[in-house]
């Protein structure tokens, strides 16, 4: 929920405390005010004071109801600021290859001004979490400069998006799922291409450069439409 994201729990706590104090004040004093109004000879003036008191409460309720909208605007403004100055995190998307069966295409876009390195890629599934008894194989890596030769070995570098007038830097990584099988000769092993499970998730370990290097993971479903 929005109340517990990005420090909004402070606002939520303030709302609870305010409601608690307001409730105590309401139930403690509003009946005294009503008795005073009944005993007051100037009934019209008393009614105006009563309506004025209620209008204040309605204003408080309206302000409280608008808080989620205002906080959403603040979060969106902060996100846009992060994007403008180049502090946004990279994103990861996964899609099936349109022509090659049993191949996944992973696209990592670096929206940050700092360079990042892809230090690891793995696939997991709920049914077989131990990497599905198979290994991820990198078939091809392509960046904004074209196909990278010899990039099958990690890490993969993605430069920072320093020139905001140009396209953001990215890496397209074609993945295969390879399982070891017996080779043509005794004692030899071969690798067989197998399909990815439909509930597989692709995770990429990222190292972002900076005064202090950041280590984090990006994750996406291999087949999000399922």
C-alpha cells in the first residue's frame, strides 16, 4: 500500500494521531456545545457557530481524503526528477524470440548516467528452483554499437546514459537453457537445448558504478502473458 512506501508511514502515523486527538475532542466537547446552544437565547447566532464548527470538520475530512492523491503527485514528481538527472534504475524485460524456438531475449536498459555491469544471469522456477537442473547459456549480446564479439562471458558492460539527447544504452542478451547429456563417446558430455519452463523467472545481478558501488538484482517473468 502507498502508506508504507518511501517514508509515507510517517504521514499515516500523523493521520492516526490526528484522528485520535480529534475524536477525543469531539466526543468530549461537542455535547457541551450543544447544551450551551440550547440554553442560549440568541438561537440564530448559536446555529451559525454550530455550522462554522462543522465546516471546519468537513474541511479536515476533505483534506485527509485528498492526501493519497497529493502523495501520489509527489511520488510522480520525484520519479520524474530522478529520471531527468539520470538517477533512475535500469529495467529488465524478457520476451520469447520471434523466430528461434527455445530462446529468450533479455533486454536491459540503463536509464542511469552511471555505467552498470551485468555480473550474473540465472533462471529459477517454483517447481525446480535449483536452476532447473540446467545452465543458462548466452547465445549473443547486442548493444547500441552492434553485436559484441566474445561477450558470452560475464560481466557485460552497459555504459551510462550521459547524453540525454541520444538513446539510452542497453544490452540485448539472447539466452538458451542448456542441459548436459551423454556425448557421442564414453566420458564425453554434450549440451542439449531445452525449452524454458513456463513459470521461469529471469534474474540479472547488477553492479552500478559510483562513489559507492551498488549491488542489486533485476527480475522478470520469462512468459509474463501466461
